[in-house]
C-alpha cells in the first residue's frame, strides 16, 4: 500500500466514523451525558442557559428512569449513576453503529469474518443472531470493541459488494479493495466525544461569565 493510498484510507476511516445521523447523534448525546456526569461529580456550577438545558435533560432522560425504578419498588439510585448507565448505553450505541454495516452485509452475503473469535463470527454471520448482536454491542461494548480492534481492516472484493474484516497486517490479494480501519473509526469517535465535552465545559464557563 503506497503512502498516498494509506492517507486516503486514513481519511476514509475517519469519515466512516461520522457517516449518517446515527453516528453524529450518538456522539452528541454521549458528550452531553458525559458533561452532565462531570458537572455532578466535580460539582461545577452551571450558567442559567446550561441550568435550563440540564433540567430539560433530566426531565427527558432521568425522569422516565426514576418512574421505572419507583414502579419496580427498588431504592432510587443517585443521579450520577443514571448518567453512568445512560452513558454506557450510548457508547454501546456508537460501537453498535460502527459494527452494524459490516455485520449486516456479511450476514446478507454469507461471508465469514476473518476473526479468530468464534463468538464474534457467530454473532455477525447469521440473521437470527441479530437481537443477540445488538444486546452484545450495547451492554458488552468493551468486549465488542476488542473483537473489532482484533480484526480491524475492512475491505471489499471487486467482484461484489461484500465486506469482510481482516487481521492486522493481512495481505491484500488481487480483487480486494481496502475501505477503512475500525481502529481509526473508533478512535475518531472517541476523540470527537471528548472534544464535545470540552466544548460544553467551555460554553458553560462563557455563558456563566457573559450571560449569568
């Protein structure tokens, strides 16, 4: 692979991390939840604008969960634990979105992923495992990320639109075209999420200083 093609592959990988409204919405929601968790733990004061936004966030996100907890007659958890649970699921949603296209195409075409992990191959290669695949990525996303990073190179055969993930350093045979690297996709999404958290912190400080 030439330097130029490697650069193009890098940019394709970055772009893949932000393709579609699902990716962007998930990153924004995760960053807002992380900011909410940070300000609770660090006891950061909010401006009037962010106090209003935090109240709306709690009304839309926390209130339904509190109703569910009350209905189940279990002790009410602290607000920060709800933020942790929501953040966990949102990160799982981002990981799920990154694996979704590859899994859907492989399940449709019957192509077997080049992974050494039979569980990941099993979840990705059959139509009827879709509910388990979704739950696995949402709830056990650190394990799903490990499987994705272990076989991160996604390429397409020129003869079809089938996608397949390959191990690090895999040789590309004639008729294959490199698409993106899942390591770069996940890293780009993580950097964007952290960057947005910093933006929310800065915006809160700015609005507190100038708007009260």
